[in-house]
């Protein structure tokens, strides 16, 4: 029969990663639950106006905007922790490139 994709939407609310920026908490899906389209946008973030901040706003509304005032060092740390939490790597982005 092949493979049937599990109904991942049922438990998506349990699979969140939270980040606090200036007293506001943002919830985003754990990196392993991002859609292929979201992963592709992260990989193309260097070529997109607004880069990784635009993608973060898409994944968790307001997060990218809040992160624009955060030093890049901490944006890199956040992305690394988010990836580590899921045991995956999304590759380099404009905020994590040196």
C-alpha cells in the first residue's frame, strides 16, 4: 500500500518550542514539525528581503519583528537551541552566518 502520512495536526499543539523576547513569549513548532515550505524558506532566507526575521514572523507571528532588536549572537543561540531541541539542523541563515 505504501506509506500514509500520520495526522500530525492532532498533536501539533504539544510539539511547541517557546522563546521569550523582552518579556513576551512566542510559541513556534518544534523544528522537526516545520513544513517543507517553511524549511525551504529558511534555506532561502539569505536571498529574501528581511531574511530569517521574515521567516520567524511567518512561523510564529511577531517573533521575527521582536528578534530584530536582539543581537545576532543571541538570535544564533536561539536558532541553535531550537534545532537542538528537535535533534536536527536547518543549516545556515542570514542571522546565523558570520
